[in-house]
């Protein structure tokens, strides 16, 4: 007897049942677009009546929001490297984990970055909060205040570009994974080097863009950032 079938046969509390249904939805999302996720399929996979999911979520839209929120949580957790790593190693490890997560869960990545784009404001809000959390992590990892506008713009632009690069690479992996990770890393460091405003951006010729470690260090305000999330 499988785990889902076992859970379906025993009596669960409301929160346990909601968690079970969200877990089933996340599993089904791995082989279909978010828009094709039907509550009837969730009920069948969970071994419960077709009407029961509506008792716990009310509407299909509410259920999709819960699934997407759980997916975003998994993504953010999986791409958050060990806090004790030095800043540059944390960046590289996080990028590698990002690429690997997308490779293992491409449909869920599309749900977070593409499928919800034409959906209602609630689903779009989940995607935006996920991206904002990533930008917060990057900004704090640089030792900068969350309110620093240039650094937030640089991190947000980098996050959007990274989504496109990773999605394109997944569709057609024309370069090695290591080359993709290096490209994403260097684009982030270059953006930070300019946004840090140590030299006016217009006066920074390409040859003077700081090397990897220096591109992080200039924006550090309070010492070592290796233990910041």
C-alpha cells in the first residue's frame, strides 16, 4: 500500500488533509502545466471522493495558489546554500542548486516563472513574492541594506535574466552545465560591480570591472557576510 493510499484510508485532521492534497498536487505538477492541474485528478490520486478537495480549498484557484506557494517554498529552500560558506562560494553553490532544481523539476519551474504570467493576480503574487525573496537573499548576501535601490534593481534584473537563461538551457543544453553556471555567476558579479557605484558606471571600462571576490566586497557595509541569508 502506497503512502498516499495509506493517508487516504486513515482519518486526517483538516490541516493534515490540506497538506496531503497539496503534496499530491505538487507531484502531479511535475508532469503537466499548472493550468492542467484538476482537482478531480488530485482526488483520484489521493484516493478520496471528487468533492472532498473543495471542502478543504473551496475553489480550484485557492488550491492552485497553495500548490504554487509550496512549490516556491521548495525552490527557495533548495537554492539556499549553507550560510557558513564564503560569499562567492555561496553564490556559486546557489546558482548550481538553481540549475539542478530546474533540471529535475522543469514543469514546476515553468509554473513559477511562466504559467502564472497570464493568470489572476493571486497566482502572479506568489511568483512575485518568490522572486522578491530571492532578491532579498541576494541583497543581504552582499551585506547591503534591503532598501538600496540600485542593488535591488541589479539583483532583480539578474534574477529575470537567469530565469530566461536557465529555461533556454534546459530546452536546448548547447553548453556544459559548468559554463552556464559560470556565465550566470559572472553576470551577477558584473551587475553588482556597476551598481555598487564605487566608480560612476559610465567611467567603468570593461577591463576595470572588478574580479569575482572584489565585485562582492565593495558593497559590504559591515564586515564578513558569510553568515547572512
